C-alpha cells in the first residue's frame, strides 16, 4: 500500500496553501481533487478581492485569519510576482442610519486590528469619485484585488517543488482511522486505490460535509450542515467610472456584503454578487436578474446604463450560515473537537477564505504540531 505523510482533499486556494505549507516540512504530501484542474469551483468564481478584515466579530477566525492573511498575501504576491493591485475600497452610506452603521463598522474594524480606515465626507467623495452617490463613506486603503489563478498556480508549483503530488479526477470514498493514521480509499478515474496517510485534511469546500461523512469515527454532531449559496456577477461594458472598489452598506440580516462594484486586473468593471441559497450546483446566470442588479447599483451609481449590464458568471459559497441565521464563523476542527487523531476538517471556508488562505494554512500546520 502506498504511504504519504499528509493527504489533502480539495485543491482550491486553501487546499493548495495548506499543501505548500506542509510540504516545507514533509516530503510526501498528496493533494487530490475530483475536478480536471485545481481551483475549479469557489476559488475561481469570486470577486478576487483581498479583504481587509473589517466586517467580522473581533477574535473570530474570520477576523483574525483575514487580517493576518491579508498581510501575508500581499507579501506573497510581491515576493512571487503575482499580479495584484491595492486599489482600496469605499463602503458607502446613503443616509444617517447607514452612516451610523459605518461608525459601528469603524469601531469593529479597530477592535479587530484594522486601523487604516478613514471617513470620507460627501464633499470629498464628490471631488474624488464624481460618479458616486453617497452621503459619506469609509475608505479601506488596504483592500485590493489579485489574480487568483496565478496565486493558486504559484502555490501548487511551490508544493510540487517540495515533491508534493497533485492528482485530479480523484474522489475520496472512505477513510478508516488506524494506529498509524488512516487507510483511505480513493476513486481515481475509475481505478480504486487504497493508501495510508498519517494526516488527513478535509479542504473540500462545497463538498466538505460529504467528505466528512465518509470518515469513520467522526460523530455526526461534529459535521455541520453546509448551505450552498450562489452569487451572480454582471460585467459592465465601457470605461469604469470608479478607480476603487465600491461596496454598499449591507442590508440587515444579509448573507453577503451586497451587490458591489469591483474591477479585475484588466480594469473591467463588474457588479456582484447577490445571494441565493440553492440545493443543486448550478452556475447559470439568469439575464432577467439585470433588473434587480440595476436597482441595487443605482443607489450608489445613479448614472448606470442598464443595457450595459451583461451576465458574466456565478460562484457558489459553502456557508455554515443558513437562511435567517446569524453570523457563522469558519470551523477548523482538530482532534480536540472531533476526537480523531491526525484529522483536520475545514467547514464553511467562504469569503474571506482566499485572503485568509495562507493564515489558514499556518493554523492547520499548527494544529498538527508541524509549525
């Protein structure tokens, strides 16, 4: 039977970051993914934003790992020449109630260690962003964008230079704990393979719940329900009126940050995502959603020409937060929680997962005692 030190299930940004981290101290790391290529699901269908870490409750995983991950990600991009742009972000208010929310956000960010936010008055906004409609805004200068594909490609290359093996079109069927780790059964393009691993890391994203249920010895109470939440994006033809990212104040009890304006590395303006819970993986974008998008966008961009909105793509997030639920944090479970030695389970790694990915990888390494 083949033996590896660590088996990582899932080759999105987080799985690859974990592989790159563990490969520094282990020579036999295996990463498997059920798709034909790395990062084909949530990691390749998002806003490609480097988040600042301002929305999340202080001391939550999302806050701590986003703040630490942001700094690490910018350093990584500079070191390895990953395309990125620290464009900055404006979170815009339309009235006194929304301005009060901005003040709460400012206080929350400070409690999470984000100290670079600044208040932007209506007058300042009119001078710097004449196409923007807002009564006030918060400027987050450390928010940016990056080429996520290049980032994942670099992580994989680093891991492979340290002898990590990456195998596509491979699903984990089962894992059985034993004295030396786990006996794992894989289906690799129709061929059934059994191998022994010391450590097993579930980074399966949208499918983390299913993978968890295939691991013997994990009690059902330690496997949370994953909700699939789809977000649609529309591109906007013509020159962008904005040089920064524009985010509205999120609606009460929202599951996302609102339909915002982002730019890609080529300067293309796009809007999204909205939020829609779904039961099946379906990436279609209904052109009729343009009307909903237009209404939301015109609150902060009144000169929007709706005919310039074109369906672009959608992404699906693996959320722990279901419809009507309050904030749910990342879950990074180790033996102290589920009782299975050598097993790390990652649940609900959605936004800001890419920003936090390097910090998540260090957290996983630490929980395994490998840092």
